[in-house]
């Protein structure tokens, strides 16, 4: 009977909220992705037509200037819609950042469509994640205890958005667990997996109905790696890690540069310059624009010369640096994959010259691309699974893991913060500017019906920078540690936590949502 009650209290809500959120996000993000593809196709058509007349070129830059103005006004009204979306979602899901879910949802949608129409090298994946987070917040509100459930359900929504945008459900689950939360707990795994699976089912059903592919890339059959290729794959991993290091160093250098000259280029001026530069690139090198989806496929198929790869890589890197510094709305996941594919194409061309079998070119480029992403995010499992789901062919993970974890090992030696984490830290500093953090200890009881009853301490999403210092058992015969080696909380237990916070009232709201509302949280001396 006790196990049945625990099942009802723990498992069924995770399944219910997870499926509900997944269905909602699956429908919404399918139509967002579908709309984004149509807007991008229209933009490409108009850009091609603009090249036919000087008058059309003038109109092109006028439209781009108008797009920049709309983006500036949008950011002024809805600041939370700035940037790629994934760093914002990470901060929200970890409890470090706050947001207004409806404004962020609308602002991200509108801002992304402006970026896609104007041809900026941005994708739909980051916006899909943050909009999934927003819809997850909506679903969390119906629980009756939003302070306890919201971050679980929002995590499911973010994963569902990622899954629909990329067509890679397993990579989406791992992305939320490994990259966003950096932990695996039963409730989190169950909620995220139910959201991702239900969203994926909806996405594939709607894709079949509308006659579009549910996948991010569709790749032809690739050559297989053999044991005799191990040396080449190890070298591929090392060179890819060096490319990641160059990428990280360029970001650091560019931020230092913009910090020095930033007063001469306020954010509105930066946005206008980026939109106008997109027009110049659209007339001279269109491969440097849009998400980079076609670029990845063309590089993998070997259709680009070495000089072309270098040129497009340099231009895409420049646009990436400018866009992330200005905060233009749109995702950088696929654009980063494009940079990884371009650098991978150069690396593999070098390896082929050195003697690597040429038939491995396509497979090696795609593997280097995914390993590049994994090195940038410091998420090797995500990149390994993403490669398998993108290709749909590789079942032997040995060779994939060999490259991916070589990149992970080497990039750890650089001792640099991952790209998304560094962006999220900047966002947190902006939100908390002028506020002074406090550290204090609080004592409270586990009241009847509290969210935490029967749950392990590690499975509860406590407020950020909150640590459980001690648990005083209400029942003397209740063991401090359960049979599975984890401390579980039960009715009547007294808990002392230490927290670092900016707003004490907000902290207490979350704690009351977890421990039971009808009580007073008492501050105690720190030990």
C-alpha cells in the first residue's frame, strides 16, 4: 500500500505533466519550425531577386534597416527575448534567472521571425527551447504548487522544444540532463522523457501530415570506421579540440575588445550594423547567411574547396561573434554546427592529404562537427548521441566515443567555461546588477502533504545555491539513510538549509512550496 501511495505521489504527476507539456510544445514548436522554414524560403527568394536591379538592392537595405529597428524596439519592450534562448533557458531551469513566460514566448517568436526573414545566420533550435520552457511554465501553473513543479515541467518543455527542432529525442533528453542540470534524478528523467517522447510523436505525426521531414539533417549512407582507422580518429579528435580552443579564445578576445570600444557602439548601433552586414553578405557570399543547414550538408558531401571553406568559416565566425555580442534574437545551435562542419571539413581534408582513406570524408566531417559542439558545450554524451541520431546509421559507439571523449579530454585542459554557461553568467549579472547577495540558514518542518515527502534530497529541485545541512528525524526509528543510500524526507522531519539569495521573500516562497505552506520559516545561526 505504501509503495502504491508513493507511486501515485511521485510517478503519476511526472507522467501527467510531462505528457501534457510535451503535447502542447510538440504542436506549437512544429508550427514554429514549419513557419520558420517558409519565412526563410521567402527570404532566400527575395534576396535572389534583389540582385537583379540597383533599385531592388536599395530596397533590400531599407528592409534590413526596418528589421533592425523592429528588433531594437522588441528588445526594449521584452528584454528577455534577447539572444539565442538556450542560455536563458538554462538560467531559468537552474533557478538563476527569472522571466515572464508569455512576454518571452511572444517576443522570441516575433524576434526569431524577423531574424529569419532578414537572413541572419541564426536557427530555430534555441528559440524552440526557450519557447518550450515558456509553455512548460504555463503547464506548471496548473499543478496548484507551481513553486515545486515548475522547474521540472519547464525542463520537460525545454527538452521537447529541442527534440522537435532537431528531430533527435534522445539527444534532447541528454541535453537537459547533462548540459542544463548536470545531473540525473528519477523525477527529472521521468518528466523530461515523457515530454520529449510525446512531443516527438506529435512532431512526426504532423510532419507526415504536412509532408515535411521531422529530422534536422537527412544524410546518405556513410562509410564505416574500422580498427585500422583509430589513429586517424584520435588525430581528428585532437585537431577538433584545438578548433574548439580557437573558438573559445576568439570569444574571449572579442569580448575584451568590445568591452574597450563598447561605448562607441551601443547595442542599437550593433544591431543595425549586423542587419546591414547581412545584406552585404547576401549579395556577395550567401553561404555565410541563414542557419547553415545547407552548408553542413554541402561540406559533408565534399562540394566546397579549401579556400571556400576558409572564407565561409571566417565570415560565419565573425557573424557569430557580432550576433552573440548584440543579443539579436535567434538560435545559434545549428549555426555552431555549421562552424563545426566547416572546421571539420578543413581538418578532414588535411587528414586525407596525410593518408586517411578518402571514403571516410563525410562520416569524419559529421563526427568532427558533433564533437566540436560537444567540446563547446562540455557535453560529450549529447554530441555522441546527436551524431548517432543525425546519421541514423552508427550503432558502434566505440569510434564515436573515441573522437568525442578525446575532444572532451583535451578541451578540459583549456580550463574555459562552456559557451552557453558564460552567456548565462552574463545574463545573471545583468539581472542582479545593483543587488547584494545574502547568505543565511533557515529551519523548517516537513508538513503533511508536502511535496518533498518520500523524495530523496538529491531529487528535489531546491532553490539555486541552496544546500541541505541537516535533517532531524521526527521518528527515531527512521533511518538517516535509506536502503538505496539516499536521504529521504518524511512528514515531521526538521530540515536546516543554507542558501545564497537576492530576494528573501522569493526564496521563502519556493521553500514553502516544497516543505508545506502553513508554517513560518525561521532563520538560524550559520555553523
